C-alpha cells in the first residue's frame, strides 16, 4: 500500500504548555484538556514533570491553532510557552529532550 503524501496529511502545530497543578497525572491532564478544549481534535504527546512544574506538548491542527492557544491561556493554572511546526524545536525550548 503506498504511503500518504505529506501534503495530504494536513498541517499542524506543536504547542508547548505549562500546568501549575499539584500531582497532575497524564490522565488528569488529558481530562483537563478535553474539558477546556471542546470540539477540536488535539493530541497530548509529551507530558513530564520538571522541577515541580508539569510541561506538555500538544499536536493541534493548524486551522485551530490560535483558538486552542487562547483557550489554554484563559485557564488560571495553564499557559502556553512556545509553539512550532516541528516537535523537536518545542522539546528543546521546554528542555524536555
């Protein structure tokens, strides 16, 4: 079966964010995201604790990028830190390598 071409896969952005919750597991983070980002297909890729702060990386469709960023920044304990078209750059900027 032939591989799907890059142009047919759809464009997306990687969004790095920070959560200021105590004891936030990955499952709780996914619940938090599904409660606050409705009707937009986002996927949580990385989620790690670093110096008592939780960092995560979301894969967001390009057409929803600005609205997802705005939704996350409206929450009291969440803020976006960086974004890029390449996950490698977001991981480097968050120090998650």
